[in-house]
C-alpha cells in the first residue's frame, strides 16, 4: 500500500513548486500542499470494514442493516445533501469557467458510463441490469473527501470552489444515477425522480441556496450531526451489504466503471482545464474533484431501488482504495 501513498510534496516537485514557496502567479501561495491520501481515505475504508465485520460476526445481521439502509436513504442522506448545498452561497458568475468545466466533465463521464453496454467488445460481457445499478460508480463522488481535500490543497478559496462544484454537479449526477435504474426497471423516469429522496433534497437545497436561505445557527449543530451520522452509517451499510464473490461474476463491468472513475475522469479534467482556461487553483480543484472515490450512497441507492447492492458495495470499497492511486495521479502527475 505504501506505493500508493504519494503526498502532494511530490505533486509540488513535479510542477516545480516548493512547500512554503510563494511563486508569482501560481495562485497557490500561502496554502499547504502536503496531503497524505492514505490517511485521508482510511476513515471511509475503516467504516466499510467495520460494517462488514459487524454484519457477519455479531447479532446485527442483514435484517438490522436493511432498516439502517432505509433510515440513511429516506432521511439521513437527504439532510446531508441539503446541508452541503445550502451552507456555501453559490457565486455562479465568479466561477463560471470552473462550473462549465465541471458540468462538461460530468456529462462526458455519464456518457462514457452509459455507453459501456453498447461498445462492440465490452457489450457482450456486461449484464444490463448490473450495469444499470453500477453506472453511477463511474461519475459520482464522495463530497466529504472533496471538501477535506480542497481545504488542504487550496485553503478557503479551494473550499469555496469545491462547494460550488458540489452544488451544481450533485443534481446532474443524481439524475444520471437514477435514470438507468428507472429505465431498466420500467418504473418511469419522471416518476422515479419525483419520488427519489436524494433528488428531492438536491432540488430543494439548490432552490434554497439561490434564494439565500441559511440554516439557523441554533439548528446547525443538529443538522451537522445528522449529516455525520449519514456518512458513517452509509459506509457501514455498504460494508454490511458487501459480498466480494459478486464482483468476480461481473469483472469486466467492474474494471470498466472503475477505469472511467479513476483514470479517464482525471484525463478529461486536465483537458477541460486547458479548454476553459482555468486558473492554477481552479485546475487543482477540478483535478482533485475528478479523482475522488465514488459516493458511498451509490450502494444505498442501488439497494433501495431493488438492484444488486452487494455488487455495488464492493465497487464502492474498491473505489475508496483506488482513490489512493488516482488522487496522486491527478495532482502529482497531471497537474501542470
């Protein structure tokens, strides 16, 4: 595992910057560049492992965790989404180039993921139902890791920029995640959208943000704790539902969606940063955003919509591990 632990010290060396340096025009002066990616991702992986062990070796079996999944899906995750979107005002004009690049990256990622069953060689080896549930792995992201990473890389400015990206991309990515499952199940896309609690929370959060709504100070600690509970229980539920044997039955699909998530998306982000003329800080934020592990809620969404949650949980786990390689790749190798 140590081979994957590349701090941003190396990233800075690759682009000719030293920690603590103040290069003119770099846009990163005054920010700490040191990030240990293994340390950043370990809490998520540990929670997944904890859920796996608790479910299999204690009385808290699948019956218990199915109820936990419902709680996370219908209440905890929606509250987390709403809070994440409304807590930072969206300055759409000031970050228009970054927003355009982020949305373009999302659309390309969704298109690549959707296209897998139709590719000449891959299509015959991919089960359409498994693909419907797993397509989301290729383009969704872990917003908590995004926020922590952006703050370490670029301070308050990075935190604001990543918040803007989260606010504008979450609606697109959630719709992109729901559509193939609703289509494959013939449940009606619009019907599935208006009933999906994650979509509802996203839409309400965006509307509240644009109207200038802020969570009252006295309520904020409670909402923050609900959000923290959703993250912990969502990851543990993914571990509880995980069955590694299911990954072996659809290896081609697993390799395909994880390659898009952890290799192609950073390359796409680099190209878009050039195309949209992003500043150094914006480029850093977009590259970090492109290389994140997938969202832990992928598992809960797939399981609640009646798909193979165990398979998706395995992909979430692998994506968390692969983040220790893709983040150094994006920020240490690709970053100009």
